C-alpha cells in the first residue's frame, strides 16, 4: 500500500467535510434552518478522522521520519510548520465545541463564535492540506530513502487495517455523505 497516496486520499475526505462546514455557516448567515447538534458530528469527524486517524498517521510515520532523517530543514518544516497547525486545529475545535454548547443553552451571542471558530478551522486546514499535498509529502517522497519509504508504506497498511476492523473509515465516510446531502449548497 502506498502510504503517501493513502494520506492524499484522506485529504479528499477531509476537504469534503470542510465544504460541509462552509455550507453550514452560509446557511446560518442566510438565517436558513440548521441543526446545531450536527456541529458535534463535524467535531467528531475532525477529532477522530482528520486528527486521530489521519494526523496521527502523519505524526507517527512520515513526519517522524522526515524529522529524524532529513536534518534541520526537515525538523523545522515539520515542528514549526505542520505540528503547530495540527495543534491550532485542535484548539479551534475545543473553542467551537464550547460555543456550540452555549448556543444550545440559548446564548445567541455565541453564534458569531461558532461561525468564527469553524471558518478559522476551514481556512487553516485548506492551507495546511495544500502545503502537504504540494510541498511536504513530495519533499518526503523525494528525499527519504527507499527503505524508510517501505517502512512507511507497510506501517500505513497495518494502521489502515486496524482502523478498518473498528469501522473507522466506513463510519466517517458515510458521515460525510450524509452531511453533504443535508447541507451542501451548490455555489
Ligand atoms: Fe497534517
Ligand atoms: Fe494531512
């Protein structure tokens, strides 16, 4: 299994959910009906698919080897760039979760925070994914040794199979489809 191609494919699912988040916010701003509880599904997807399933694969495999094998350029690129953005994404989700709870408790002032935090995440991840697809992954593929790339491919396959046993991919891919059907606005 090509572990890097797999991560590019996971980006496609994440980007589909990002568009759901954007459409949800457009509906909010147009005063159209939305179910704020659905934001908990989006947060669940971000935490357990984008972060746990995907970002941990980056952090435990590709990024780990780029830092270990590719000197100070690799270390700086990953630690100061990509890891910082993963952490920032986690912070936006925590703040979004708190704002959704406030709305469900009747605090309409939190509406602007829901839009702000979720759209901050949208823009962060759009830029982050583009950087990985166009720069970080090709940098790793070009510079890591064949032996290390083979380890990444084999470990990715193991992780993927373990997740399949737990039904992770099935659960979150169908969540994306369901929310697209409910919220996606054709531009
Ligand atoms: Fe990442
Ligand atoms: Fe990624």
